[in-house]
């Protein structure tokens, strides 16, 4: 499992993931901080990374395009610092590991984590 951390999350997340033997890189070490979400998604797909974000646009992009990858983990909490939600995020990664490997949108919040298998189909 490899995680690409979006610009809206702290680079401190890299060390958190590494603590659990999960490869991680922050987007600021890959490309421009102002890059479009579509470019970030393309890079993640091409390099087999899961996008980790606090930005709802990634889920919307998956829904609008019908893409099957990359997987996205979106955090839906006010406090997005690792000290606040590290356990929630790691639990969700473990709980939905097989879905994330295949293509999924995982939403993590304080109450629960949810998964949608990709592609997201319009009903």
C-alpha cells in the first residue's frame, strides 16, 4: 500500500504512515502545490498510490468521471491533525485494505468509516 498525501493535509502524516510500514509521500515532494486535482489523480493512478485528502473534490471527480482508480481516502473531520485522527485513519486503511487495492472511495469521520467501490455508478 502506498499513500499520496494531498496538499491540504500535513506532511507530518508521512511519519505516521511510515510508523505502520506504509509507504507515503506528500504531494509537495512530487509536484506543484497549486496543481489541479486531475493531475494529482493521474499521478496517483500511474504510480499506484492511494490519494489521502481532506478535499471532497476527489470523490466528486471519481463520481463524475467513472474512474476505477486511484483509490481515495477522504477525511471528514474538523481536526485533521495526526494526533487527533491517526487511529481512525489506520483502522480504516486496515478495514478496507482489499477494497483500496481494487479501487474504492473510503470516507473517514469520527462516527464511522464508509466505503464505495469504484467506479461510482450513477443510479
